[in-house]
């Protein structure tokens, strides 16, 4: 193989990797949201946050060196007919303090929405009906949702199947492709 041809193949493989990595880019998100031929998406009425437990959280890593341990309660994970995966996310500090969120994730647009925050003192949910969808990012407050999406909730821009399949993927990782 000539060196020019070898360089071209190498450049094409790097370009393909970059395109797949940038699958959650804001520009692509805007294209998906602003497609005039697509039917208007309508979010389903959101039920009150489910009862959750911290006893059997499905843990996942958010950042090395963080003082918080993250997990979702597997019993709260659901896939809505509106294309939103909903779950209860728990962040626990080393002292035992909890930050609990009821969230929805849209794979198609790479967005997350927080429907409610658990109030430990009142043992009840604080729900904000006006909460807006936020773009997923590897930094900032949407990082845990981004990592959940990449770890098994989403398969690119689609939902990774049923709640059982999503939980299996989150627990065991994605099958290796050859």
C-alpha cells in the first residue's frame, strides 16, 4: 500500500471516530429539534416521582476524585411512550448526605430534565413543573446524566431498549463488537 493511500485510510478512520464521538454535539441536537418535516414532539404528562430506595442502587462513576458516590434506583427506571427514560438519581457524600433527583433523559436530543428534588428534611419531593430541558455535557450539572446515557441508557440517538435491557447494560457494560 502506498504511503499516501495509507495516510488517507488513517485520516478516514480518525474522521469516522470523531464523527461518532461528536454524536451529542449541540449543532446536531439543534438539527434534530428544528427539523421542519418532523412531527412535533410532545412530552407525556409526568407522573409524581416514584418511591425510591437507597438500599440497592446501581452505582456508576462520574468523576475520579469526587467525594460523591452516584447511583440510580433500578426500580424507578422507566421508558415512556414519549421517548423519555425516567429514573431517580442518588448522589451520596462520604458523610452520608443525600442529593436525590427525579430526572428524564431524551436520547434523541441528548437532553436531561430534572422533575423533582428530594427534600431530606421534609421527606418529600420538591417538584418544579417549569424546569427546562438541558443539553447533556461532560462537564457541569448534566455530567451524571451524560455518563448514564453513554453507559447504557442510550444507543446513539435511540433508547437502548426496555428498562431490563438498559439495566443489564448499565450493570454489565456493552457487549464487545468485533
